């Protein structure tokens, strides 16, 4: 596997000047970005397929082991505060469980049977999407999670850094990130990890945009879990409606801290009318605004 293969170029990296070693590793990061760019068609296909399942009420399930598992879990965890993605529609399956987020768990990535049991135990089905990530493309835990989810009818997205591997062959939406050998052989937290992080970010973000959780380039579903984010909500409402700070704050209070509802309230809707418009528009603020305008014309 290319990600495990030592590269002659870096054979003496421990003898290089620190600045030269740093430059070489930075070049590797640029190569990781290029690998993601080459995977653009596959990412687009996966994001649109992801959108369709989620629009039908499905869940996003991330599965992985080691570095790949931690990166997958991080991407999933950020969907809740950033896009207000429902906790009950998100599963983060990492080999070794929560303990593996902070340290290696011996033998966890080889526990294929445990992966299959997790998929069955969580009732993964035809509306759900499994995003399986493994640099090698052969990790037993990750591969078995994908196989079992696919058997149960879930959409499967496989992200790997080695061509022709089982994860890519068996996934319905394979995404190859061909990053090649690492500056430190086998350390897939480097180039492979960077490419995975970018790909996951792009995949989930595009799906959230398509699902109406972004409007005018703003995170209109962001949760006000602290003072900074509450202030951000106020600024968004002010920007989208031209309201003063006090008026925006009052609208958010009436809207239960929902930016979308607050915007519709300030455009003349009642609270129930605003909720109905959002429901009719599938949660998209742009569509809800159009619906309320049409209703007033008729």
C-alpha cells in the first residue's frame, strides 16, 4: 500500500536541516489538497446521494478506526453545533469506543464482528448513510461496518487513500484520496489524514448546504450554546433583515433562538406562519421567504 511504503525521498529526513524537513512536510500537505481536488467528481456524487437519504429522514453514520476514526468522529461531532443537526440522527462509530478518541485501543481495528454488531444494534437501514474512512482501505472494523450497513440497505460512502482496496470496491460511493507515501512512512496522520479531513468537511458541508442549513453564506442553523454564538445569531439576523440589535435580539427571543424563524418574523410573518413556511420549503429559508411572498400576493 502506498500509504505504508517508505519513500526514498524522505529516507534521510532525520538528518535534514529543520527548515528543509518542514518544507518537505508542507509540500506533502499541498499534495493532500491536490488529492482531494482530483476526487471532486466522487465527492459530488457522494454528497448528492447523502442529501437524498437525509432528506428522507435518515441518519449519518461515521465509522473508522485510529486516526481515520478520530477524524470521522470529529467531522460528525461538528455537525450539531454548526448546522444544528439532530443528535438522534448522528452515529459516531470508532473502533474501541470513546476511549479510542484519546489513545490507541489494542486490537480494536481488527474487531470486525463488533463492527457488524454495532451496525445491527443501532438498526441501520435504508434511509441511513454510512461514511466509512480508512487510509489503508482494508481496516477490518471499518470494512465490516460498511459491508453490514450495505447489506441492510444503507447508502455506503468509502473514503480511502489506496486505490483498488476493498473499502473502495465495495462502497456505493467510493472516494479515492491518492496521497501516496508519507514523509514518515506509515504515519497516515500526515498527508492521508489531511486529505481525509478536507474530504469529510467538504462532503458534510455540501450536504448541509443542500439541506437548507446555510443561507446567504451564513450558518443560519447554528446553536447559541455560548455568548459568542448568541451574538453571532444576532449579527446574522441584523445582516439579513436590516434590523437593529435590539430588534434582532427580541425576534430571536420570540423565535426560540432560531435565526430562520427570527428572519421570517421580521419579514412580517406570525410565528406559526413562519414555521409553516419553513416546513413547506423543506427547511430552506430562501424558499420559505418566497412562499410567504407568494401567499401575500394571493
